[in-house]
């Protein structure tokens, strides 16, 4: 039992580090295929929210599927303050193997999660070994 308690911080740290490197799961992409794409422009949509009209943007991406080159618009729109893609920017995407026009940009939501998980995992390991050296 004491050994399990001593190993608990290491297990938590390794779990956090492992979760940081798991591939992102996309609910709307059933058969994901990963590739690189280029942002070519953005689509603009006006949305009404709380009696205020604002603009939302969706990236338009160009990518290769086999020998074909596809230019498709993301189905996810972002408010102006959250949209950070530039024309010509290379991005990692995943598209649906059965419907290649359906894609999502990978990593745009999970970079901060990966950073937090790595920080917690590595920080826990460092703290554990420092405390272990100090008190044993």
C-alpha cells in the first residue's frame, strides 16, 4: 500500500504526459485522414447575438486527396477575435475519407490543453524527485 502511495504522483505525471500526446478526436469526422492544407481565404458570415450583429469567419483550405486538389470551407465559424489564420498559412487538417470535402483543422483547440497536460506532468515529476531527494 505504501509503495502504491509513493508511485501515485509518478502515475499521475505519466498519465498527463501520455494524454498530451494522444491524437485529437474529431466527432464530425468519422473516418479521419490527416494531411497538410493551405489557408487560401476566409468566408464571412454575419451572426446576430444578444441584439448585436457581428462577423464570424471560417477558413477556406486547399489540400490534396490522392491526385485531386480540393478547396473546401470549414464548417466551423469563429468570431473575429478568435480567428487567427492567415492566407498562405500551412495547417494540419483531417478530412473524412468518405467525404473529403468535410475537414477540420487539427490542433486549433488542443494546443493549450497539450501545454497544460505537459506542464502538470513534467512539473509533478520534477517536484516528486526534488522532494524525494530532499526527504530521503
